[in-house]
């Protein structure tokens, strides 16, 4: 799976656990040296990062003799380097969303075409409820590939005659993922002789299917193991809650419009099911970053209904002043580029708030926010605040790294994070007034979203055991 959150070993798991450091080291150098010895002398470059890890993952699975490998594509499907498996047992396409538009195309139909590229002749494929046109594209791709395609029934249909299925992952959108997982698991089990899970009728691909809906796969009664599997499923960085004293962190790696919408629904249900108290007892903070070619303005607009008191923007760099964890370095992005993106996000958030015209109850008097605060040797840290032609009631702050952003939000109240150094206290009124509110609030609720890499960096700082 990709990307990883804290350590690269998370991408290659056996029995649910990342492979050990010793195994990773062993297979990394075995694959690297073999490729180095056999590479084409004319084209001397080694495989790029993701391609290398894909080759290595396949080698690990073969050498460790796994019974079953679940392979998630990196981007798209048709041209993804994971798509070299000629005869998988089954293929699945989850809910489609707009992402990686510069690579996959700027419409759902184009993205559906790319996703359908994983279909293989005679190999059953499943998908979940999709908009009509993208579903039609998937159906056409299945016809091209002579591949039987089925639509998963809703999870409710698996619950008929038995108790409601409990999911370990929060959020209504996980129900369609669970229904897809059940169908994929059933196909593999039936291939290996498991009985009593209902029969999947053969649907021979033919021109007659054109214009007709994708056939619905039959529901079945989940086995006890399936029920337990759905209940015990955990996935770091997805609808994850960390309660650290008065500070509660809500982490979700949503980075598309559809996943941000799902994130907002989850966050409002998990953290905001009561109206916000106006006595200073609760402060809400958004910690956000977005990367790549994503429409940040569209994502931020979806987050407005959560009524955050502060929006904090920072790059995905864990620290600026010390060498980064190598697993979390992105050599394609400079700090300057990342900070520029954060400043753009900050301006967008400020504009959205001004358009909304809402008043923030936390600040007794409007603050005039001006210019850019430069770092000084005494402070040792950088705070960026937006220039505003008129009073700004809800501050939006930018920090140069995650560690500084998290420390400012926590204000020494999270036992896993050191308090901001006294010498690094920000003199700007927006930051200092916010610090007082954060220190005195009964509850601080922080949503970290917009990028899986941002969530991974936050997890590394909030849960040091994940780096071991």
C-alpha cells in the first residue's frame, strides 16, 4: 500500500504487520544490488522510488511465501507499475474521486478509464455505487477486457437475518468499502473451496450488455471471521482519534473533495455533536496542508462549516532546524515551495472567512493583522500571518514545520509534545491571544487533514512508538 505515514516499512506488510527492519534491510540491498548488476548500460538509471518499492514488495512476498497478496495501486491503475500481475484472483474499484488530475485526467470518466485498467480477462471485478457516467466507463472497460464486472450490494443487505455489522473504521463511507472487502474476500475463499457463501453467477461479457446496468452481486451471510475482521480493522491516519489530556487530535488523511466531505461528516459527529460553547471552554483548530495539483480552495471551503477558531498551515516537514526522518523526506519539494503553498492556503482561508462574514466570539476586539514576521535568533521560530486590509477576526497562522505548529496548538498541554520555548513565544497579537485561549480552554479539538503526509508527520510526533 502507499503512501506510508511514518516509516517506509508500512508499505510492505505480512499478516498485517510492517516487515521488520532486518527483513527490509535484507531485501532492499538484495534487490538494489541485483538491479545494479543487471541494468542496461545505455539506460543507467535505477527504478524510481515507487517502482523500486513495488519490485521489492513482490520479491518479499515471493521469498516469504505468502498465501495471498493484496496489492493497492499507486496512482490510477492502467499505467501504474503495480499493474503487471497478469492473472490476479479478483480486482476491486472503490468509490471514485477527483485526484491526481495532471496524470489521470480532469473528469471522473477519465479517472474511471484509468482505474478500469486493472481489469484482466476472465478475472471477476467488483465496484461500489458510482455516478452513472463513470460506472458506464468501468462497464465499457470490463467489456474491452472480457472481464465480468459486478456491483456490490449495500452493506445493509449483508446484515439481513443477523446483527448489524460493526466497523472498526468510523465514517459512513466505510460501509461501501466494507461491502467491497467482503466481495473480494468471498471470491478468494471460493477459489480455495470455501462453501456456503452464495453463488456468483457467471456474466459472460458480450455486446448485449452495452447500455444495461452492471449486474448486482448477491449478498451473503458473512462468516464469523469476516465479522471479526470488519470489527477489528484499524488504519492509522484514517478517522483516527488521539486523546492527549485536554487536547484531542482528530486525524484523517482526506485530500479530495469527496474524502474531505466524508471527513467533515465524521469530525462533526465525533467532535462537534454539540453546539460550541462560547465561554472559552472549547477551542477548535484546523491543521491543514495540501500538495500536488489539488484544488485547495475547494477543500478549504468544505471545512468552513466546522467553525474553527484557528486555522494553522504548515508544510509536511517534521522539523526545519534538524535533519528530517529520511522516511518522511520529499526531495521533490523545497521548503520555500512548500511555504509558498501554505501562504496561498492561508490567504484562501482568510478570503473564505471574509466572504462568509462570520464573527468569531473568541477575540473580544478585532485584530489588525499585518505583514510577515521574520525569524530572529532570539525567537528561533517563524510565524507567518496574512496582511489584511481590514480587521481579521479569525486568525490564520503559518508555521515552517509540523513540530512548531503542533507545539503552538498544544501549548504544553499534550504530554507527548514539549511546550513552546519561552524564547520562541510569538509577539504577534494573533498568536499570543490564541496561545492564551489554548492554554485556558477546557477542551482543544484539532482536526489534522488535507494530506496523508501531513497526518503521517503529525503521528510521528504525537505517537513516538510508531517510529520504533
